[in-house]
């Protein structure tokens, strides 16, 4: 499955939040993300990601192991995504280190998630603040088959436009890259 996603910088976060609150109930969560790679950086060289995410939310903690393959759409950066819950986050970290992966970067994301249907698709809109970065971001995504990526991205763009987000606000900048740049 492909995560057809677009990300934008938000200039009026309160206005976007009000509109999203009208569409769905917000799920407020804090993500603790740790990204792994081989010591020589082979995952990054292949545009792949390996992440352990611990989510702190109203219903307690959950941990998810995620592998994202190389982008199938260069303009959006949409990637095949494989994800599964893990019972024990410390064990997940230990397994990855035991397999020779090393933590590359870890940071926190403060998220306000909204699940809703638009254009016949299940969408997830997430308002994101990363304490180390300036500004607020909005991610809108839907999960599709590879042959539906273009149409799905058109639907995601339409949702962004409804929220007052223009194409000039879109960004391909990754949180990992932005946080790394901020720390250096």
C-alpha cells in the first residue's frame, strides 16, 4: 500500500484547526520517533526509512514499527509504507540494534490527528508541531494502491485547498532533515 501524502506549512494554524474540528474529532498525540539506518547509511541512500514510533495519547501508549520504501511519486514524496504495532518498544529498539541498525535521529512530534472521509476516501489530516522547528505543518494522507496514487494526490490537494492551503505552501522537506539541520 502507498501512503499518498502531501505536507504543507500552515500560516493560519488556528483557522485550519477550526475547519478540521468541524470535520472530525481531534485525536491529540505526542510521537516519539527514532529513525534507524545501517552505519554506512544504505537506507537513506535508497530513499528508505526505518522508524520506531511510540505514541502517547488519551488511550495510553502504543508503539509502531514502520518501514517506508523509496518514493513512487517524486513531486509528493509518497512512499509504500509497511507498519505494525509492537508490544514492547524497548525490545523493538534492541532488535534493530542487534540487527546492526543504528539510531540516526530521534525527535518529538506534537500531533492533532483528524480521520474523515472526503472524495470517497478515508483521509487522515494531521496538524504537526515539532518543538525544535518553527511553524506548524499539515499532513493530509490516504492509503491507496500504486495505480491510484495520482488520483489520490489530486483528492488530497483538493482537501488542502478547501482548508486554505495553496500549492505554494507545500513542502517536501522532511522532519528528519529539518531537525538534523537545526541541530547542526
